[in-house]
C-alpha cells in the first residue's frame, strides 16, 4: 500500500516547495501539513488533499496518485478496492467485455477426441495446451447436448479471471445452465465478498441461468490450500481439473475418477447455501422493485430512477396518495441528470441510445412524463423519498445498469442486454458493502447533496414544462 504521508513528502521535494510556502498557498497551518507529512494526522476529507495538490501544482496523474493513496490509507486497500469496484460497475461493468483469450488459432486441438470414448483420462501440460483443452472440452459438450441445455457445475474462485474468460469464450451466449460454488471470506468486513460477487456478473449475463452457492472460510488460507487444484468444472459427463497457474490439467470422461469428483461436488453443494439467483426478465423487474420498495430501506443506484416507470406517477397527486400510498416512491435514488433529461425529452436528437429505456416505459406521453416527475418532486419535498444526482465528472453511470437493495440483506444487480437480466444476491456482507459505498459516495461528492439535487430536478422539470405549453 502506498503511504499517503510518504507520497506527500515525495511530491513536496519533487516540486522543490517549502512547507511554509505550501501552507501559504493553500491557507493551511504549517504545523498541520507537517503532521500530514509525518503520518501523525490524516486530512479530514478529500477536499484538503485536493487543496494540497493544487498548491503544489501537481499534474492530473499526480493528483490522482495522491488521492488514491489518501483513500487507501483512510479506508484500507480492500475496502477502497470494493468501493471502486461498485463505481466501475455503475460506469459500465467492464468485466462483461470479455477479451479474446491468447490462444493461437492454429494451435492443435489438445482437448477431448472427436469421437467420445467409453472412458478417458487425459493430462495436459503448459498454459496454452491447458487453455485449448478447456475450450475444446466445453465446445464438444455443447455439441453433444444438441438442442438441450448443457448443465455445467463448477468450483472456482472469481479471482481466477482468465479461467472465467475462457469459459465464456467457449459457451457464452449458448444454451447453458451454470451452477457455481465459491468460498466467501468469513470475516466479510473489508469488501472482499462484494468484489467476488461483482467479478462473476459476466457469467450471469452470458448464461441462460446462473445459480451461485457459497460457504464461509478464511479466504486467504482457503486459496493457499487449493493451490494445487483450485478449479473444478463438470460439464456433461466430463470433469476438468487444473491448478491455479493453468500450467497443468486433467480431463476425465465417464471414468470412476470422474464419478468421484462429481460426488465431491455434490457433497460440497449440500453444505453450501444459496447466494444468488439469475433471471431473464421481460418486465418482471419492475414488479420485484415495486414489492421491495414498500420497505422504507429501499436504495437504488442506477442511470435511470426506476420510480419514474411506475403507474402511480400517471395519476394526480391526490389519486396517487389514496391508492398505493408510497408504492414505488419511498427510498433513496441515486441517478444521472442525463437520464432525467432523456426521460422528459425522449425525442431530443442528442439523446441517442440514452433514451432507449425512457421510450420503453409503456408509451407514456411527454405530458404524462412531466406530470410523473412533478409528482416525484412533490414527494421529495415532502420528505417521503430522497434523490441524489450524480456528479458526472466523477461518476458517469452507464444506461441499462442498476444496483438496488430493499434491506434484509438482499442486493439486486440488473442489466439490460438482449432483454432485462437480474441477479439477486442474499448475503449480509454484500449488503453492508453497498451501504458503505453509499456513505463513501456522499462523503466524496460522487453525488450532489439532496438539496442541490432537488433544485436541479425542479429546474429541469420547469424547463420541460415550459416547452410543452
């Protein structure tokens, strides 16, 4: 971990500026800056760090380094990485964009033979042979399954990122049902578990169905114990085993050893608990959100505020109060200004694909949209819900991605790609991490405060209302 105090001293020396001069530049007490340099004190917020960076005239890259060191010292490496993972997911779920594995196209097929044997056991050595064998096995099992879905079971930690990419390269978009057992950290207080969950979102997006089971262990000792054979994949009647470095693997087909490992998987599944369920949705996500929003603990991060998709907004304020009081309204909404403008003006030429979801909300007219936003604004002013607009210079949320929770330890992650997909995760440390991210985001101004957001909603709403008069 980069120590903030050491990096601060390094930049002061590099810029050849005295502490006295820096203190004068940023209007801070010289003794306070010296305490920051010694590590006996830490800046109370990121704004102080930004002032120091400006006072030294640091380049943007250097400012980023100083802020990164500050956050790591303040929150700890793992906790900060977890918050960054959530923010990166809202900005585009980069893990969904799988890169082509580095396997030469002309490399010989070293996987299963074309004609399946009654029993077969193969060993492969070398990273390229192991990767090609894995891809070959999965594709042949897909072919053998024909029109039926291929059922794949696996025990593999999400930090085995390249293995997951190889799996998606082989079966992504095919008729596959995936079942996954993974180990979560028994501590669960440093965002380790939410990083593991967010690392497997790509699997949920590319498989017909994805179900995850978990058990608790000290994750560091668990990984050390499984260094020899940490990856086990059962596809059809085949078993694939390989080490962490992907330098050696064993392929078993219809053998006694294959039956043994299948039995071991089933034994582990019995002792594991259900973690997440993946759904392909056609309009059902609004129903799930509506049920969860009846709980006042509802919180939602997403490009588009789902509250504007509910029919309560179509009615007058009095009618809405009398029927389904608070339904689809209560809670906290973290959203993008671009989304609100696209919703109110879906035919604007500069909206592009950002208007797609707004156009698919049931065919509401522009007047109905304006009334809906007015109704929402009234509820915000009455304190029945809270709204926070993203500072898009710090967090540019991508359309079609959302994270929500209704309390009770349940977190939902939805994504719109070829239909709406939802992954529901039920585990308390993941829920706690999302609540921690909310405080992190507000403390570090990733979102405007509630009062400023309310004023911005009012201004945008009045602008749109005047255009239709």
